[in-house]
C-alpha cells in the first residue's frame, strides 16, 4: 500500500472511502456525523473487514501532493465543500469534486486526442511490422483492417458513454 491510495471498506452494504496517510493511518471525511476530516488507524477504519484500493490510471497530483491536500482540508475549520467521503478522496487525488470522473469524465476534445493517439500507435505498430521482411504480409493485413479496428474502438467508446449515462439515471 502506498501513501495517497484510495482505500475503500464496507460498513454493512455502505462503502467508506479514505486516503491512506502512511504508518497505518487513513484520512477520511466523516459525512454522516461530524462533517469533518478525521485521521484514524487503518484497522479501526476497516473494522477488521479488509479493504480495497481504487486505482487511478491518471493522477494530476503526485501522491505526496494528494496527501498534503487532505491534511490542508483537515486543518481548515470552515465548512467543507464535500458531500461524501468518496468526493473528498477524489478531490485529494484529482482536484475534482465529482468522484466518478476518473471513469467517464472526458470531454469531446479529450476523446479526439485519445482517438488520434490510438490511431498513431496502431499505425506506428503496422509501420514497424512492415519494416521487418518476415512480417510484411501481416503488416499488409493489419493495415487493411486498421479502419475496422479504429471503428471498433469508437463503437466501444460510444457504448461506454451510453452505459455511463444509463447508470446516472
């Protein structure tokens, strides 16, 4: 486990979210009782039930910065802008008040960049294959199907958007 990992445990059917602070401690937003940010021993936080770590493939803030953000909020005596413990952790890690955006919060411009990047990667891979005499025939076949592959990726993105939109209803 690393500092600033997003820790999830369950109290019955209700998930509880915190950020790992190191030395077996977790920082979390107590949205039910005190509406404050607390530090608790990991064993007490997880209530001996174990925990899971939510991975973030992209972190705008380095782990130490995420942890600093959590401690800064803890030191503030004002009303916190968080409505849930999950939102607090997402804010510490991503600077975002929407905890779901690590899954689906891309705008159209970002999606175009992703599509162009995938196309460049695939095209480069086919070019590398074509340079090797042993793989030229496979490269020709791959190049022929490249539009189908890219179309499939686009279809996957659109299906994911529909599924995410349905989940929000």
